[in-house]
C-alpha cells in the first residue's frame, strides 16, 4: 500500500511539472511560424495551434507556393523543429 501511495505521489508531481505554462506565448509562436514560412511566393497562414507536453504543434500553409506543414515549437525557447512538410 505504501508503494502505491508513493507511486501516485511521484506521478502527480511528474505530471504537474510537465504541465508548466510555456514561456513563449501563442501570439509569439504565430509570428515565428509566419516569419519562417513566408516567402516571395506568398504569406504563410497558421491553420491550427495546440500546446501540450512543453511544445506547440502548429499546422500552417503557404497557398502562394502550395506548401503545407506541421512544426513543433518549444514552449520555453521558441526553437522550431519541422515535423512534416509538403509542396504540391
């Protein structure tokens, strides 16, 4: 019984630590993605944005050059990692 209680306490602390508020706001993430994917062919538009487990998942498209993708933006430092991209 003590082990179960310790496990529950440990998991609770772990989950609370993982659900911290991001240092980067959603509007800052929008600006980062739009600047990164806007080019002479067209402007990037964010289709959806979701925050979980310390990072934003952002779906975007640039209709000017038929480009689409999903990027992960770190909620603490704003670094971007491309998850998926496609050009028609």
